[in-house]
C-alpha cells in the first residue's frame, strides 16, 4: 500500500453566466433654488416611468465639496462626495408616471461652482429618463479548465509507520523554492501556472453587475481581488479537523497544537497568505495528522466514517467519493481517487481495513490539498480559448483575470464566515450551481452566520479588530483588586458575546457596538464591575442594563479593551490613543515616536487616550488614580480623518468619547476596512501598514479595493448600519469571484 506523490491542485472547468442590469426608467430634476455664495437651497424631483415603487433611495455624487446641512421629505447619509437619500415614512410610494419631491440646504467654501451631478441611481440603478433600453445578456462558455499546477519534490516525506502490511505512505512535499509555490498575491504571477486538464466541471458561476450607487471610488464595473494560496491558520486547521472527524485537538490531544505552523499576524489579524510549508513544517503536520487519525481510530471513526461490516473496497469507495470531497473542499480527481483506493487494496481483515482508513485519513489531513486554501481560479483567457465557440463579454471582464470555481467560492465563504471548512450544504450548493447569483451567495452567507461556528469565528474577529488579547494566552497585565484568571477569561468572552449580539443578532446599528446602555455579562463580571443586585443565571452570559451611575456598555469601555491596554492598575493613555487612531480610525500611525514629546498629556496626538483616566485598568469608574491624585479625563480629540486634519471633538471622559466617536463616518468606514482585510488578507492601500516604510499597493489594487470597500459601506449604511448586511454583501463582492495576480 504505497501512495506515490499526490498532485497538489486539480483542474476544474467552469460555466460562466454574465448578466447586464437594465437601466431604471426614471428621471431626476435637480434645481438650485437659491445660492448665497457659501450655501444654497436645492430641490429634487424624482419622476418614475417604471413599475410602482413602495420605497425609494436616490444616490449621487457631488462634483465638489458640497455638504448637506439639512434635508426635508426624506432621510440622508453623506460620505465624502457620495450622497444617499431615502424616502420618509410617508412618501415611499411612487406610482408609474408620478413623482415625489425633496429638498435640502448645502454648505460649501466660498467661490465653489455648483453643478448638477452627472448621474443618479434610483434604488441602485441608473436613471436615464423615459427610455426602454433594457437588455439582459447571458453568455456562457463551456470552458477549458485551468489548474494551478504545483511541482512535487523528488524527496518525499513519509508518515509515521502504522502496523499494516505496507505501512509507509508518502505525501506531497512542498518545496520552499519560489518556482514551486507562492501563497501571496504580491508574488510573481509565474509561480501559478494555468494549464489545460482533462478534469472538467459542469458547475457554473455568474458575475452580475451589482446594484450599487455611483460611489466615488467605483469607476469599473468589474473589480478584482488577489489570487491566493493560503496556509490554514491554527484555528482554521483545528476547526476543520473537528468538523471533519469529530476530533477536538485542544481537548482530545492536549499540547498537539504546538505542531501547527505558528500564525502570522498582519495589522492585528491572523494572516497566512504569505506563508509556505517547508519540509520541516510538513513533517510536523504529518505527525499531527497521525495523532488525529489514531484518535479517530480509537473511537472506530465515529465522527468520520464507520466501515464496520463493509469490505475494504466499500470503505474505500465512501472515503474517496465522499470524505475526500469534504477534506479537499472539492471532488477528488481520478488520479487522487486511484491513489487513495490503492491504500485499501491489500486489506482483507477488519483490523487491516481500520489501518488502511487510518492511513488514508492521516495522509489526506497532511496533504497540500487540505493544508492550503485555494483561491486561484480559472483563467479567463483559457475560457475564451475553449473549443465550444462560446465567448465572454470583453467589456466586462479582463483577459488576464481569473474566476473562482464554485468549490473555491464555497471554501472562501466557509472560512470567511465560520472559520472552518465548507459544510455539506455549502458543498452541495457548489456542486449543484447554487452559488451563481449574488442573491444565492448572500442567502448562503446568511445561513452560515447563524451557525455556532460563526459566533466563535467573529468573536475572534472582534478581539483581533480591537487588539484585545486574542493572541495572548496569558492574563491581561492587570493587578487591580478583584482581578483574577476567571475575570480575565470573562472579559474576553464579554467582548465576543457583545460583538455577536450586535453584529450577528442584529440587536443594534454599528454605533451600538462601541457605546450602549447595556452589556452581555456573567456573574463573575457582575461582581467585578460592582453592578449591585443584578441577577444572572449562574455564570452564563446575559444581557444586562447597566446602571448609568456605574458603567456604560459597548466595546470601547469594555473590560477587555481597556485591560489589554493597561499596565498594572492604570490604563495606558498613549496605547489607548494609538488604538483609537489605528483600530478605530485606520490612521496607520504605527511609526509615531513616543519619545518626541515629553509632555504626553498636552500632545494633541495622544490626548485622546487620557479620556480613559476616569476608569481603572479593569474598566471600573474612579475619581482618583493609584497615587490618590484626582483624575482629569477631559480633553480634546484632534485629528479625526487624519492626525493633521484639524477637526476636533471635546470629551469629558471615556464614556463621553465613546458616545461621540461611535457615530463618526470615519470610524464606520475604518470598520469596513478591517472586514475587508480579514476576508482578503490585505488592506485597501497597504498590505501591512505596521511595517516601517510600508509600500503601497499598486494603483490598480487600490482602485479595485476602494470600490469594494465603498460597496460594503453602502450595504451597511443603506440597511440602517446593520453589520450583518455588510457581512452578507462581503460574500458577493466582485473581488471574491474575480481575481488577478497582483505584484508590488
């Protein structure tokens, strides 16, 4: 039973469907009623020539620096030059050939010339007057499939011997040479080659024009994300093993997590997009996979595949046809099936079948097909060169781009929204063309967000977003009275539970993530925070309204946020200032030299951190510091969109600051940035802004990513700042399905 070198990635064909949105049958009359030099009053009429509407939203871009100061007959949001106006509660209906009116006041610098916006979108679709220029164009191509071919090393790494007639099996070793494999989009495109393959797929995926407003950063219809091969993070590996085999590495195999490749963190988030698996690391994965398969065998593979009463070939059939699909996150190729089936060929007894299954599972879990998340796609040039005669619309997708296969898309969705491998429903959707439209994808994301695994995954996101101890297995550096390991653990869980309550359960708009009048706490925290006679069910977490004289809810005054940025009994004002600027406002102020200013309290850059002087290191209110000196937590936060923009906010204390910055556009937009980074492994301007002299991404990347960020922000703000709406839109972005090789 000798398994030769396995191919890393197999080819998959793809059927493309493209849809062009129709133009809205509407007209917008935009009138300047009065203009007094630095302000104006305007009137807007929307004339509906299409089907009756029960709600409406009109979006446009100002051409200059106009700022709406007041609006009537509707509700508005403005981000930079982008404006969106929704109907009021009483004027949502517009019947065919009828119109509605709203008006607003503008402010602008003297000398500004007011011009009519170049285009308007009604409910996300462009208004072109009374026309019928609607068309839906569907073009398909049975593609020649393209695979990312990876060379296997001539030196094989063998797994540990198992007691069977032929106990040694070799898995694909991965060279660290740049000619073999790259897991980052910023590396040479020559490292991932496209070639024809006999393995084809009838699965399809569509790319449709999204209904988005004319956002300032969106100049192209199709935008592209990076092509990636990502090594699984420790959490992704552990979660996948648990969901695939039932083995919980942390509890069933204590200490075994040390075998895994240590995670890389980029700007606070786990990020293995630039990692490769060397032979030494591969040996560790093989050792861990052997431990996992041994543990599974000890329970007769109860959480994986019970072959009791089956012949060796029956067991092999189920393993190769079903279980390999789950492990590889795509159907196994003919060659892969043959190689794995050969492991069972000499097994005749029950013991030998168990050993063969154990060996097959160990090999699959240490194979590149499992260890790497593949987001490389099928080359559009190969699809266009297909022998079916079908073509792709050249005006909508670039010839040097790639399109994810349905299984690659399913994998992206699973890891992005649950931190684990695709479940049966998601793999079935990939197999049966169930991920071909934005609506279908967003429905899948909505389902995934309701899973228990999503709550654990986004709990980790919250901690990494605010750098609140997710990477630290030790206690927060806090020594205030009453603080202990149980309080430490409860604070970490409080942050995760509260984030999920607002973001996944939809309990409030984005601003409530940061400041609120209640929290999600357990008995340990009720006692530690001194909440009095509040009753909770033992030590379970529950929603508790906070007495206003004791504390405020929200992440910005949570125990984990402050304790992770404290020293002993005192919040670290300069660390908190940097956290607010970098984690809340994305100002990328990582090279700031704290030695430049001896008077930190009066430094406009750092003064915002002193808002937290009214709290101790455990986030409990106080009037005196550790030296019994009366605290002074009032100040001015200067530099909102950038440290030097001159804008300022006066604050009385931490709670007042949290309330005021929770509604800032800049804070919301930075949150969108962090969600993009967590999903794609890169920011929209820098791959890693924390490094000195960080190089900006290419102009094309910045343009594409800024557009996608605007689309996410639109999904958030047009749905009442509902975070779950943002996450659903994240899964259907163009940059998810359409990829390009990117290099710096």
